[in-house]
């Protein structure tokens, strides 16, 4: 069996930490073949105490403390401190199924012989509570190109597929390959540190496989305010990625800023009716997409919420892109749930 170090980065996660740690205790993977490394990013609540309690109860659990704020520096601490040749990452606000490590390890071993440059396997994530109307609506929008901005974040493919990026809430890496690539860029702090690393790995010829049956539950932002704040942050990180790696640019990334520009120009419709075409077409398109996604997700009751998310996601994402384009990353401070 592959020997794996599971790294959990946490900051002020006392409410969430027991759930993810209990799910790791329940893994069907042989416990003498994996460790759980909890990286406490200098929490000020009961996170460190809880982590120490688990480490005291289970021989394969360890705790390290990282006083340098940020997810990227903490992931690097996990990489350096890991004792095994493979490192799996998930987040403190996730819950993994009992066969999670089994599926990741089996997938890696299955694809490695025919993909010598394979560096990682991973999977998707679903909302932890699909009975919650808002979370179910978010999950439906994320499992679409429009809702995920073309990213694998939130996508649920129906078969295994090669992808350029897998989010670090559900991934298993070849540890040495990541160390050789320089690890995570710590300037990115809490934002887009994983797609930045994966971009460098892909550019060097490394490959990644998305395993459609390796899914974790993720405690998504539970309301509109926090959700759109999160979308703004993703947009900011996208601009940082493009500034550092111009070859990361794709034409599709222009869509959100151009949508904002279209709305800003629409008042000129009083001078020429052509300026009104964009907002009318935009609203019509959003209504159509909402209907299609609600039907596909069998959730017509959430039609209006899906409509609002689809309509505003690109706006907040585009605003984040503008922000990131003029402001280069600096040391980011941690926030609960980040």
C-alpha cells in the first residue's frame, strides 16, 4: 500500500475540526500506512487543543504549529513535515467518506503505469447539506461552466478525466514532485495558492487525473453575503495568476469584466438603443440558464436563488479580477473559514 501523509491546515476551526478528524479516523485505509498532520496556523480559539486531543488518542495523528499566517505557508509546512512520499490535502471545513484515501491511492496506482508523468489525483466536492435550500442552489450552479467559471472547483464529472487543476480540498500529490517544483507560492497567502502550483506543475509536463468517485463534502459559504465575498476573492486570485503566469490567460477570463463594462455602458441607451441590447440579452440568458440548471438538478423550487447566483457570480468575480489586476498579492491575513 502507498504510504500517505494527510495534511489539514486550520485556523480558528474549532467548530469544524472534529468533523474532518472523525472522518479521517474512520478511514478504511490501513492506519499504519497513513498519518494525519494537522498544521495549526496560530489559531486563537480551541483549534490547537482539539488537534492535540486527537494526536493524544491516535498514534498516526500529529500536530505542528505554523506562526506564519496564510494557507500557502502552512501547506508548505505540511509538505516539509510529512513523513511519507505521498501527500493528500483536504480542508478543515470538509468531511471525507470512509473510503476517501482508498479511492485516491487506488486511482493513483491505476493511472501511474500508463501516465509516467502523473503528479496528482483528486476529486470533486459537494455541499455538506443538500437539504439546505441555499447550499443546494449553489451546488447546482457550481456544477456548470457558467457557475464555476470553467474551473473544476465544484464540478462533478461522470467519469475519470484528465484536468489541468484539482483544488487542494481533495487531492493526493507525489510529494517530491511538488517539493521539486518549489511548493506553494507563499505570496498568494490564502488565495489561489493551489491553482498557481498546479499551473507550474502542468507547464513542466506533469499530469493530473480527476477521479469521479472520490468526492468529499464541503461546508460551503452558507449565505449570499459570504458567498459573493468568496467569489470576489476567487476573481482576485485569477488576476494574480495571470499576472505571474501570462500563459495562464484564456479568452473566457474576459467574460466577467466585459459584462461589467456592458452594464456600465447600458445607460447610454438613452442616446442609442444599441447600448440596451447587452443588459436585455444578459437577463434573458441568465433566465434561460437558470431554467436549464434547475431542471437538470431537479430543483425548480430553488429557481429564484439559482437565478440570483448566476446573475451576480460573474459580476463579483469580475470586480475581484479588476481588484487583483491593480493590486499584487501581499501577506494575507487569515480569516475563519478561509
